[in-house]
């Protein structure tokens, strides 16, 4: 289904994900070369979203592994189910007595039990965690390793086996190979530089803040009820804000939230008051708000001056439709 | 194509982008899957397979543009000019070539007797020309070019390598033969002018090629050089730009130490068996100890009190010291920061409100608590500290003092440091001057030295990071 780069962009667009050719090319290559993709970039530019829409576009089942400090293989790969093993031992006590019946020495009895221990270390007693699930999935799956930079450096080590060979080694069972190779997306906010070994195995995608043109397209797709004027104002404002030296630079997700908030307030275009009221949607620090306010008045004055030159056409735009439910979060 | 990509890979490597062989192979595989006629996609494919760091992307983009485009265009431009010169004679290149071919037939010869270069020049075969120039440049070793002064030298060598003089002579010879064969004088004049134009175009193109090569080879060379030396560069001589870049280096170093810390701390977790916890945890397994819990060995994280001299002579050291320490905040239980020139004042609150860099800039300005426009007086500052903040120090506190101990012949009041030393776990003094200067002139370092556990020279990042490393581990 991903025949060409254009097709990829198209089918992502069908899932309401607007992207440039850079992203489409990488997704296409990941699909063709069966290589994992390491997606980096600032928070909120749609890294996780990309994995989700690719899963939707390819009809794959998405398996997500959220990384955090202290994540270990028991939570990421597999775990033996101790309690179940214990329970089975209790139930099978009699059988064990039969096995051991007639043993002349303790050593012999132990040896006989030892022969049976593969029963307890079999598929029955293993709890597959996301990495193993992705490998063993009958249908090709999509594995999302989210915020891999939050994990510990050691965690990367066993990611490597999964990423390069699509296999998992369980000492008791041997090596389990993938039935079908999953598409793998790793996202990172660059809290920590990933090791070269990991990077080498991945295709690399850096998603930056979108260009004005792209952001406009994204807005009009995601918030179709917003008017052209509003969208243009928002996009311009966001790009101005990103140039400031802010502690938390607002990204695409903030743009969308803002657009929806403004829409809920029935705004057709930006004005000072409206922006003041809704600043909290895009700026998350007090200091940032203060910095931005100065810039804001400049932008709005310029805009007012331009509007004064152009004849004031007082055509009231139709009231925007209600915001989609659940769109605000 | 393959060769060109490998060449490009080499140039990337020279610019500090680490491209492994496996990655180069990936790039080839990726290109197999794509139609490479679309420049954008071609670039994206190379980028995604070869460049794995966000900050390397701009370098890649610039190099890509330099490498994969332009030369053909500049060739076309140069030879377009030469051909345009014919207009003054009222004819175009094709027309002239046709007439030459006619005249040649009378001579019973054809153009293929000419050398490759002469042929390519005359027929304006740009692809062939590009190939010839590239080969010649390779022969001339242009990829070893290092600075602008060598452009002329390598251009000349490249021209010699492709025997441009010989080609010129051949062409001129051809013109005289054609004259003998009865080419009209007007055509002949046009041809002669064309030949000179072509030779000039060839020279220009080779020079342009050499300059591009220089740009490619040299791209980031200085950058890399600077970054490497930045670690060892003395804090005294930093430009604005270097301070900005230094900040990034400090950040990276701090990150590195953090990574190491996380590993070391995990090793510490393996203490003795915790019987209590083990029994509790394994109750669900019928009391059979499947999972063992170990006691955690506690490692005291140090408390830190930093006294920073922020007089202009050592401001930079203080800047990076503060940045370093605050980037590693979680390695310490508590940090209190003081700045002084003559008065001393606490700037800890600054770091709780603003982000690190902002707070540092404020602190270096005295943080609204002290006057920075006076002459250093260490004795006064320490006495003041002794009077007001001595309670900040307990037996778990490491005191880090940063200053050149140039006291302007004031009373050093070393007994303050002695008292601090008696109360604190450690007193570490970092001095940006080299030890040979300590105690000379107005330096009172020798008076303070007896009361410090460690006095170190700290004039560059390398030394700073080694001190911090010892501090947190």
C-alpha cells in the first residue's frame, strides 16, 4: 500500500496527518527497508501521533511501550509467571511423586525432576511484555517505543537485539524470532543522547516546528471550523512566539489547542483581549507569558495599522460551529 | 553514482558527522527503493540514513547543497557565456559546428581525431566536461586542499592534469587546418573567438570546482577545531560567541556525568539481603523467596555551598561553575550559592525562579544584592560570610570557593576560612590562575591554602569537569 513517497503522504493525509516529504520519505523507507525509525524533535510536534497514524494507515495493531526511568526487561520484554508456576507445582504434586517413585537416591530424584523442568519454562508461563508481543504478533504490528530517552542507558542494550534482528532471546526457551517484522518507531525528546549503536540501527527523523505553510494546512485539516483569517493570525502569531527565547516553546499541539480554544470563544480573528485571555493555552510559564506580552502588543499594533489602511470591510463571518467534543484537553 | 555517494560520505565524515559503513550501506539500500530523480526525496533518504543527530542536520543540508548541485549549473553558465560570445558574429554554436563539420569533410577528417577534452569543449558536452574535471581534480589531489591560498595552485594542477593547454593547442591547430581547407574568414573569426572563450570557460570552471572543493573539505573544519580546543581554552580569553558555545559544551559534560552517576548509583543498590522486605514481597508465592530484595546502601549526596568571585577577572569561571553545578542539581542534596566582590550576597533564590542561564546572568551582575563595581576584597567578603551565613555550613557540607585570591593588598582574614574549614566536610578552592602565581603580588592564595582540603588550578573546562567529577562521586 505504501508504493511511493507520494502514496505515503496521501494515506497519512487521509488519517488527518499532514506532513512534508521529509516525513513521508522516512516512513516509506522504514516500511520498505524494515528498519526502525528514531523520531526526534521538540515536544508536541506530533512524534507519537506519527506512529499512531502510520498504524492506522497500514492497518497494523499498535503496541506501545512507554519508557521511564527504571524500566527493565521484566516490564519491556517478558516475565516468568512465578505464581502460576507455583500453583501448577502444587497441583501436580502427585505426578511428581510418581516421577520420583522408585528413585534410589536424592540425586536421582532431583535428576528426574530436572528432566521435567522444561514444562515450567514454556510458553504457558511466560508473560509477554510489549517488545515480545510485537515480535510474536501473528499479524504485522507496529511497535511504538515512546520517549526512549527517558529510559536508562542499559535499557538500550536489549532494545538493540529487538531492533536489529527482530528477535528476543529468552535463556530458558532460546531465541524467538519475529513471525512478521514489526514496524518500529522510537520517539525521543533528546533528554539524553541515545547511544551510537542504537542510532546506527535506526533511520533518523528529526521533526521540527512546521513551516507557516504546513502549519496552516495542519490547522485547516484538524480544526476545519476555524476561518481562514483566524488560522492565518494564529499561525503568524505562533511563528513570532517561537522566535522568542521562551522556556517552553509552543509547538503544534499548542497551536491546535489554541485554535480550538479561540473557536470555542467565537473568535474570528485575533485581538489583544482575546489573546490575553487565552495565553495560558499556549504558554506554560509565567516568565514566558510576560515575555510574549511585549511582543504581542507590537504584533497587534502592526496588524491594526495594516487593517486601518485596508478598507474596513465589516462583513460578519458566520458564527463558527461548536467545537468537536473532546477536542480540548 | 555509487562513487559519488561514497565521496559524499567522506565529506560528511570530515565535517564531523559520524557515518558508519553500515549507515552508508543503508543509504544505498534506501536509494534502491526510491526514484532518485526527485532531489528532495533523494536528500531526505540520505539524511535519514546517514545523519542521526538533530544538530548535524544543518551541516548536512549545507554540504548536500554544495556537493550535489551547482557545479553542473556553473559549468552550464560558464560555457553558455562562451557560446553567447558567438552572437557578436551573428551565429550560434550549432550552426558553427555544422559548418566546421562540412569543412572537415573536405579535409577527409573528423572531430574524433581530437582529444577528449578538445572534443568535449567544442561540442559543449557538459557531462563529459564534468567527468574530465572531476578526474583531473582527483589526479591533482584537490581533495587535500586546506585553505584559500591553495586554490590557485590546485586549479593550475587540475588544468595541467587534464592537459588544457594541449587541448587549446589542438583546437587552434584545427582552426588553422580549417583555414587551409577554406572555411570562410567570418566563420574562422567566430571559431577562434569561440576557442578562446571555451578555454576561458574551462579555466573558470576548474577554479570554481576547486573553490567548491575547498568549501566542502573545510566546512566545519574550523568549527570542529574550535569545539575541541574549547575544552582546553582558558576562561580568560573567551569571546561572546565562545561563551555561548561553551554553554553547550558544559551542558553536554553535565549530561555525561549524570549518565555515569545513574549507573554508579544503581550499582550501589546491591546491598545486603533485606529479609523483611523479601518475606513481605514473596507472601503471594507462599513464602518461597522467588524475588530477593536487597537493602540499599545509602550514599550521602553532598551539600554544597558555592562562593563565587564575580569580579570581571574571574566572571567566566564563575559562570561555568554555576552552570555546571546547577545542571547537576540532583546530584546534591542542597546547593546554596553566594557571589562576592567585596560584599557577599546569596543568589540561591535566583536559581529557584528563573532558568539556569538567566539566573547565572543575573548572579554575575551581583544578583541585586551586591555591588560588583568595586575592587575585590576577599577578606571582607569572607568575614561577612562568617558573620551572617556560617550556619549554612555543617559537617556534610562541601564548600566550593572560586576566585583568584587577588586581594588588592587588603587584610586576607584567613581565620574566616579556618573557621569554615573546621565546620565543613571539605573546603575546595578553585583558582583560575596557575599555581606558580599563587602568593605572588597581591595574591593571598598562600594564606588560604592551609585551610583548604583541595586547592586546584581551574582555568579551563577540562579541569573544571574533573573537579566536579570528584565532587559528586
